[in-house]
C-alpha cells in the first residue's frame, strides 16, 4: 500500500492541472457565448443544442476522437495533454453555457430597464447588473462542470496523459483492486473537495457577499499549490536496487532516460516493468506511459512521444500496414521491419521469443459436447454467442476469420479483457477471443480452436524503438538481448491474473529467467 500511495502525488497533480485548464478554457468559451446569445433565443437554441450533442458523445470516445483530428491538422501533438485537454474542454462547455444563459435570462427585466433609464450602455448593464445577478447560477454551472470533468479526466489515460486514470485502468486490467480503489478514492475525494469549495463560492455569491466568496477561492488556490507544488516534492521515489548498484560508465552523449509505452492488458503491464527493470540495471532511467490503445501507442512511437514499447507483428501487419494474412512468419517479419524503418524510422529488435496470437477459446465441456476442434467447426453452430475485447470486432482479423470460415454467431458481446474469461466460465458467452500467451487458458481449462486455413497472421511480440533511441547501441544491446518464451510469459501473466501479484513482481520473475543477458557496459 505504501508503494501505491507513493505514486499518487504526481498523478494527482497532473490530474488537477488537466481539470483546471480544461475548465478555464471551457469558461472562457462559454461565458462570452452566453453574453452574445442570451438575448437571441434562436441563436441560443442552436448553440446550446450543439453543446448538448457534444455532451452525448461518451467521454472516452470524445478524447480518442481528438487523436486522429490532431494528427490530421499537425498543429499539436496528437498524444498526451493536447487531445485530453481539448476533449475535456468540449465536455465541460454545456453546463457552464446553459447555466450562464439561464442566469442572464433570469435577471428581472424591470431591473434592466431601470439601469437603462439611468443612462447605462448595454455593456455597462451587462457588467454592472446582469452578470452580478446571474453570478450564483453561473457558479452553479461551473460547479457541475467541475465534478463532471474530474470524473471524465480519468479517461485521459488511453490517449497518453498521466492522470488518476492510470491507477484505475491498470488496477482493472491486472485485477489489482487495491490500486483500482486507491485511484477511484482519490479522484472522488478531489471531486468532493472542489465541489465543496465551489459550493461555498456559489452560496456567498447568492447572498451578495462577494468578499466572503474570496475565502473558498483562496482555499482553492492553496489546494492547487499544495497538490502541484508541495506534495510531489515531499514524496521521494523509492530507489531501485538495479539503478543504485549499476556500475555502467555512461558516455555524455549516450541515452540516459527513455519513455516506455504500454497497452491495456496484463501482459503489457508486465513487459513494461520488465523493460524498465532491464534498462535500470544498466543505468538508464525510464518514464512509463501505460494503458494506451493500439493505434495511440503506434502513433506515439512514430511521433516520438514514447521511445520503446512492445507490439505484435500481426497487429502491425493488419492495422498499420493494412495487409492480409498468408505470408510465412519469416517473410512477414522481414517485410514488417523494413516497412517500419523505411516509412516511420522505427526500429524493431526482432521477435522477443513468444507469440501472443488471437485465438478462439471455448470451455472444454463445450468443445467435447459439440465436437469443436477447429474454427471451421464453429460454422456448424451459428446459435453460439461470442465475446471479444474492445478492439477485436472492428479489426481486420475478425473480417478475415468470418470470411475464411463462414462464421456466424447468434450474439456478439464486447467485454473488458480482464472480464472475458470469467464471462466464458459463467456461460455468458460460448466462445471468446483469447490470447495464446494468457495464463488463464490453462487456469480455466479452455480449448483453443485451431486455425488450419491461417486466417490469423502470426503475432510475434517485438520490442520497438523510436527514432530518438533507435541508433543507440547500448539501448539496443540491453533490450535486444531479452528473450521470453511463451511458457514464461504465460506463467508471468498467471502470476498477475490468477495469483493477484503486482506486475512488477511478475517482471522481476521474468528478469530472473534471463540467463544470458549480455554485457552492454562498454557500448
């Protein structure tokens, strides 16, 4: 628990910064708009309805949509802070805009007319009369937007922005419920505190006690200073033995710090920790950016936002290169590595030593009862229900398998990857898209159906290096000497998924299996 709490301050600071900047931008957009449209009902209807349509888009989808939009424009990085803050700003506009319009319209017309009779200009009336009287309602809208934004900001993790969502996503995927609860509790506490401070401000404005409103605003400023300036300095990261005991002599021009990315499932969390530990053994520090979507992770290494991550040959072949399966493994790997280097200046260190291919798994009882051995056998049972992860049903592999074997299912359902196996075990679905290196295949006694037609491409795990570190001989030696076979990867995954161990412990076990890691100290 101490280690869990140690990681909270920097994530909390990043989370609060993201929330406050998004709210400031949303307010700077919404309040002038409200002033312009409050006296124009038709225009107000169009503007507020447009903001409402944006609000109907799920938060995660809105943030993810910003990635291709920014990538197309090329004005800002499509990774990390820019897509997160833009998405959250759009999400926060509606409550501020709607309350501001309502508050301005709710000002007594007689009061406005009296001000006009005193010779005040329209702008003076707005500044001196309407805005002060509407301030409590406007403050209520900002208060609502704040609570919404604190919650929605936890969804910024998949687009590469550090926040409290890192704990929530990682805890869910690795079944580390302590981590999950810590992330949820801290986010909820932040939302409650901000809501209380803004609520006090709202009540002070409603009672026409403007000076008293400065007290909660001052407390809010103090909170920001404590979270963003004080807490991160008080928490000293625990020194890692590998780094402290390293005797490697580093050239002044050598890479001394890298950024490691990872996707949103157990194996990736373990591999990220393995790569970090391996690098730190040789005096290379590492920053982690985890819980990324497949496309986001690839775009991040291409754009230089991360330096290292593990991807799979089949994923890159079908999603990035838009190619169909059918080539021998060696040829696919050769063409893929050439394409990465030629088109994106990304270096592959070759196959890591195991394959994590998609596979269609059923309960052993189902396989025996229906005589299921290959994917072709599934075509005889269109009544079955299938479950997949977030990505699979939109991936080219799914279209290829359906086309090759003529598969049809009575129902398809999408699950979080960590819940897929339990859904199959409980009979919620009859077939799932499993991962061949997952330790839960053996734990749940599942049967993985054969793919005789080769509709699915090979999925060799590959360590990828971005352009910044691709030519560094020490980084390539340190990571290129890593080898993990499929049995080792299954056991490491099972340590997390079945035994409830943290990903760091599974990575430590994998590192101990590296019998010949090579000597990169002279490079």
